[in-house]
C-alpha cells in the first residue's frame, strides 16, 4: 500500500519537476553565487521582470533559492508569470 502511494506521488510530481528544470537552469546560469538581491540582471520582458521581483522578494524574506525556484515554477505553469492572468488565461480587470 505504501509503495503504491509513494509511486503515485512520484508520478504526480514528475511533470512539475520537469517544468522547474528550465527555470533552475536559467537561474544557475544568470544568477551567480551571490545571494544578494541587488544583482544586475537584464530583464527585457514583463515575465522576466515579474520573475526577478518574485526571486528578490523570496530571498529578502528569508526564503531559499530552491523555494524561490519552486514558486517561480508554479507561477510559470499557472499564469506564465503574467500578473494580470487570474484563471484560464482570463485577465484581471
């Protein structure tokens, strides 16, 4: 019984982990080993700007890089990092 539950949890979480890999790769390449939030990153798109704000805020509040990446992965999957999207690509007016 426990093996079946463990297997279901792993199979359920695998797609989410695969979505996080590009985000983690992005941050590992462009965010150096400096954990300071005042690093200079060129943010050209609104999604990149939103990701930078979320990343900086999580680290400022005492979160970990892993936690920030997890939050970004969730936001990317649910709203494509667009703050105006609330559900089913409907915009918040």
